[in-house]
C-alpha cells in the first residue's frame, strides 16, 4: 500500500502523475444552474456502442480501463447489513481473473463531493405513494447534500422526462423542485384510463406512459456525464420499474451508466390500489446491481425513509482500492475482478463486499 498517495479523482481510473502516466474515467460535480422547469423532448439519444460480448460472464460489471492502473470503489456490510467502516488493506485480497494482485492503494472515501439526481416516476401507478416519496426525498436531500461540496437535481418523468430542478447546492431550490413534482396525466388520458381504455398514442400525449430508461438516459447524458471531475455520480430512482414506452433499451442504459461512472439506486414502489402494470423488481435489481448500487422495495413510509437513509450511509462508507495488473497485455480483453475478505474475524461475521466486478483492458 502506498500511504503517501492521495487520489482525489474517483471512479475506475485515477491520475497518478508522480508515479506513472495514468489517465482516468471520472465521476464529477455539477455547476449550479437556474431553477426553472425544463421539459426534455422524447426523442431518444442514440444508443452507445454495445460493449464486447460478455455472454460467458453475464452478471459482470463492465468498465473500460485505459491505463495499467485499475481502481474500484467498494462498500462492506456485515451479516446485519450494517456498514463496516474500519477495514484495513490487510483485511482483503483483490484478484484479477483469479490471480492475486498487489494492492497499490487502499483508503476510505468519505469526503469526495457527490453529484446526485433524484428521478421520480409520476405516472398514474405512483398517485397513492407520491406524497410519501416527496417527503422522504426532501429529508434525504437535507441529510446528504452538503452545500459547500455537493450538487443534486430533481427529474420527474412519465413518457418524457422533465427537469424540475437543475443541479444545485441550494437546499431551498431542491425543496421547491421536489414540491413541483406531481402526477402528470392529461384529462383525456385520465378519462381513458378510468374507462379501462388505452391512452392516446405517445406522440399525441405521453402522459399515459412510463419511459424509465429514456428518462435515465437523459439524466446521465444531459446532467451527470457533464459534471466536472472529482465527485461520485449517482441516481436515486423512485419507480415501480414497469416501463411502457422507452425506445432505449435497459441494457444500453446499464452500459451507459457504467461507462459514465454512474451508480443507480432503485427504490421500487407503486400505488397498491392501481390495477394495471406491476412492480418489476427484476428490472430494478438488474439496473442497480450492475452499476454498483442496490435496490430497495419499501411497503410503508418507515421503510421508504430507511431506504433513503441506507443510500445516504452507503455513499459515505466507500473504500478505494487500486492495483497494477500482473497481466500487462493491452489486448482489450474482459478481466474479472474479485475482492475477498481474508480477515478470519470479518469472515466469521459474514462481511460482504459490494463492487463492480470487471473491466476491459486497453487495446493497442
């Protein structure tokens, strides 16, 4: 472990100019902007170039590394799901394709600024729970956003996303943005759905639809991917996961989030009295697990508040580990990462590590 090093740039790649020529992928912070509402058109952005085939390892996280230094963030939880914040480098071992690697850097990551987007589903399936979501989201931003360091944005969506509050560190503006969130259903579509009829076509009225993946793509591309270096990027999604209208595929959003160093936390929630659709827990778990986040499925207000609290704690309880791979070949191959707990006491407590599980090497 190189204790003299202090790395401020997060994500998978960092700049260590004093030791080697390293360029990194970065997470970042937003510049504060205006607070007016912005409606984003429903025309989807082009999908990113699909990553190389990982069918042999379908659950792997994909990060592309452009240098010979590999970095990853991880969190540790015990068997009671409490965060473990006292790990040492000697407590763990990192492997690449099952070969042990020498740790170059290990440290707690607690002070880096956060770049957040709260993404709220405002389709009809959220009518009965939206007030609770807004209350919990307000408490969350008050707890997690440090005005001197962090930025957050508020985005609502039905068939199209709407920026209720541009990225800001102003808690008052964030409160106002959350307050503006409301169920978006036109009178005609409200009448149609009440009668059990199909809503108007999306190109005529998107309010009867739910475009989760389109909204997430816009949030990453227009907000998070443009943030400056030095922060963690995260989306907190409140939705039932039942997408009805996106033109962008879920897997493309996952790939884009991983490439952009965006972690997605999903809170799966819906109005229990709404008869149509479903809670798609599988979709929410997939998009969260594969970007390094977690999915929560609260059934009452206390559990919803607890989910936000756990996200807050996780964002403040991460570690950074870095190593120089023994395999120096720049062949563009996919390489699995595994981090194991080797401390006997921690293993006895069933300490679990949460992290992205692979990357693509640089190809010459």
